[in-house]
C-alpha cells in the first residue's frame, strides 16, 4: 500500500462485528485516503454492508475502532457524511421533493438546495407522485440525491446500481465522477464494479469479513 | 472465594432451620388470628428481601447507564430474577393469610399487596424484554426500562393509597406494636432470607459470567473459522 | 437546524403519511367501534350502574385502540429503513420523539372524540359531577398513555415479536395512570367525590415520564 501524504479520512483498526455467533467483520484494519473513489466488492455476506454501516456510525463494533474524519465520535462529523443504503431510506407515500425537504430540514438545509440536487440527478423537481410509484431507477437516483443533499466530504453508497436501468446507472456514474473531481471521498459497495471502471481509484475485495486485496484495476473474474 | 460461598451456604442453612423452629414453635400464638398469623414470618421477610433486591437492581441499572460495565448489568439481571422469586412468595402467602383473616383472598385497596403485585408485573416485563431483545445493546435498553419501573413505584404507591381512602379495606398486621418476641423471630427469618437471596444471587451471578464467557469463546471460534 | 423546526416538520410529515396511507386511523377507528359494541353486549347496565363502570370501560377501550396507533408509529420508520436516514443525520432523537408523541396524542384524541358519543348513547350516560373536569382528565390521561407508549414502542422495535412486546412493557407501567384516569372519570360521572387528586396524580405522572423519556430517548435511538 502506497503511503499517502494526506491524513486518511477513514481508519479502521482491528474492526470486529459479531451478530450473535455470526461474525460479519473479522478484524478489518484499513485506511482510506481522502479525495478518492473506492469500490468495495465481494460476495454476499462478505461484510461489505457491515463495514459501510460501521463507517456511517449506524452500528457499534464489537471490538476495534473506527475513526472517521479524525474522530471516533461519528455523530460529531455526520454533517460531513452522506449515506445511501440498500433500501431507499425514503418515505413511499411522500413525493420526491417532500422527502428531500424533510431530510434537508434535519441537516438545516433549505428547500432550494433540494431542488438543485434533484435537477442535477436529472429528476423532475415538479414531480408530485409519491416515491412508491417511481421506477426503481428513479428511486435509486432520488436516494442518491438524499445522500448528497448535505454536500458531504465522505459519501457511502451501498449497492447504488442494483435493479437500475442503464440510463440511470450512467447518470449516477457521472455524478460520482463529478464528486471525485471535487475531491470528495466515495466508498461504493457494489456487485456491479464494471459501472465504475472508469472512475474508481481502487478496488477493495472482501472475503468472509476481511479485506483480502486492494488493487488499482478491476481484474476479470471479480 | 469458594470458602466464602460455603460459609454463606452454611449460615443460610442454619438460619433457615432455626427460623423455621422459631416461627412455628417458639413464637407466641397471636391472640385474634391464631396460628395462621405465623405465615407472617415468611410473608414479611420475603417482601423486604424482594424490595431490597429491586432497589439494588435500580442502583445497578443507574451505574450501568453511567459506567457501562458488565458487572453492573449482570447484577441488575440477577437481582431482578431473584427479586421476582421472592415477590412471588409474597403474592402467594398474602392471600393465604388474608383468606382466613378477612374472609377474602384479595383486596384491591390493600396498599402493600397491590403495590407488590404491580412491582411484580413491572419486573416480569423487564425480564421478558431482556429475553426477547434482539438488540446488541440489550443491557442498555434494559437499564432504561428498570429506571422507568423504579420511577413508577412511588406513583403506584400514591395511586393505591388514594384508591384505598375511597374504597376502604382491611390491612393485615401493621399498626399497633409488635410483640418483641415476634419481632425477634421476624428479624431472624429476615436474616435467613437475606442469606438465601445472597446465595442464589451469587450462584446466578457466576452462572451468568460463565454463560457470557462461553458466548464470547464461541464468538472467537467463529472468528477463526476460515470458511466463507 | 433548530430543535422545534425538526420536531414540527417530523410531525407534519407523520400526519401527511397517515393522511395518505390511513394505516393507523382506520384500524384504530374500527377497533374502537368493535370494543364499544362488544362491551355493550357484555354489560347492559341501567343508567345508574353505568355511571360507576363507564370510566373503566371507556379507558380500557381507549388503551386498546391506542396500542394500534402506537405500534404503527415506528413501523412507518422501519419501512425502507428510513430510521437509518434519521440516525445518520445530525438531528438528535428528542425532536423526533416529541413529534411522534404529539402525533399519537392527536390520533388518540381524535379516537376519543369519536368514541365518547358512542359510549354516551350505548350507556345512557349523564354526568352528575362537573363535566368540565373531564377535559383535563382526558388530556392528561391521553398524554400519559402516549408518551410512554411512544417510548416503549421504540424500545420494542429491537425485540422479537415487537407488536406483542409493546403492551407487555406499557401496561404494567401505566397502572397508576389508568387508575387515576378511571377513578377521575368515575368521580366526575357519579358526582360523589372530587377528581382533583387524580388529576394531580396524572399531572405528576406526565411530568415524571415526559422528562424521563426526553432524557433517555437518544440512548434508545442510538442502540442498534
């Protein structure tokens, strides 16, 4: 691993997470440098989602520590983190703009920012339909819009491309490459790393709760 | 440690036998209630022991909330379990005593029995929560519920106290002064019950520690398994 | 990002969700109606008798109906795991709790407003005491149920069979509040005693548990 000159933005040290007798993470010690786009790949149950949730501060590690943006109290820096989960994290009965206005309120963001973000993801801000009636691609884009609403330094994405049509995937990839140019750090967990071939800095492979390999290129067969 | 345990067990055994003799044979027969009053020597010490255990449960829960140390959590769990057992004794012996004396099994206006019943319900629900919880932070949530339960106790007491003023009902024992010989038997039995409770809590405490160690070892084992 | 604006938009959001999905309110209404009708078959009192038992019946019916609303309140947040979005945001838990409790208060009060006339009709009720005191009793009593109910519904989120767990946790703790509500209502209906003490007890209950809930909700929200 190359020594980076800047301080890492995420440091996991001996991270272990057990759910009952099942160990989702078995000692992850890794650093992630700022301004890069990391793609985390691995089979189901490899611990990718758990790692991402630990970085987001949603789960408490059984052992080990995780330091994000220089602190272990992730709640203190959550203003600078964006998190997109496997589920949409949206209210199905509310329209897109109602959803974003509500979540914006939690970050102290005004509604014109929500409209801007929606437009950037090529969604129609005037859309009155509840999110439950959106297509999967639109819902994923709106979900991404929610995650980037607070203009985060560190963006965590869990399976952004699942069940997404190619046009939506294209739009999301474009946004991610824009973010990378703005020196934001992005961690993406995905089963479809090919979408990110052009923008990824590093591919991180996980097997059975540990990181087994990090490399700059995506090899065939991963 | 092991010797302390044996000593406590011996003392508990001796006190319980002595207490039994004192309560059933040596203590004077109550003038109006007769022999049935002797249940008093089991009813009241059980109640005091249960209340003491619940008090420890509350203190341990507060300590856990502040310090987050596992020992406080185990202590809270253990005292709640054993407290419920002694509380059950109170709730069984109470009506057994009430029936011949008042002619009824249960008087909802009786402040002490009813408060005990509510307390029993609260701690049963506390133990159920511990059992059903899927959270990895069960001790934390349980500590909060224990504190809520403790906050409820004075409110329960006052509500029943006022309920009684509107629905008068007889009170067992209480009032008047206790014959000093009866008081002595009561105290002996209480000491015996305290030793017994301490003994059960101690055993249960060690058991719980062992259980957690096994769980942790199994967790470590699953860490080492290399299969995907 | 101010405390009250978050609480307000959470409340508006909840009411909007309920208005569009009508998950809780329909079930609650029908449930309350069923309880009233079944009680009317089970007990057929004279006007005189009903004054002494109606207090108990009304509040038990409300308690059951409230459980329906309380169980819904957090399951709305579990769909699509929306609660995670709240947990990763800088907002603290208490405004959300306050919004949920107030929302439940509104829902349960609406049910009470609809059930009361039904009870009056079925039980030929006519109060002999000061009817005006029913209002503080109802307000304080309903708050007593929903504040702890909202809190324990959040706790039972992290348990197996959570819908069953809520009443198991809530009912024992609510006994003093229920006793107060029932006796205050009976006192007002029969006009024989004053309801003052019971109303004061309800007030004390509300103050104690509202404070405790607000102090400890963040811990509950943070726990996985």
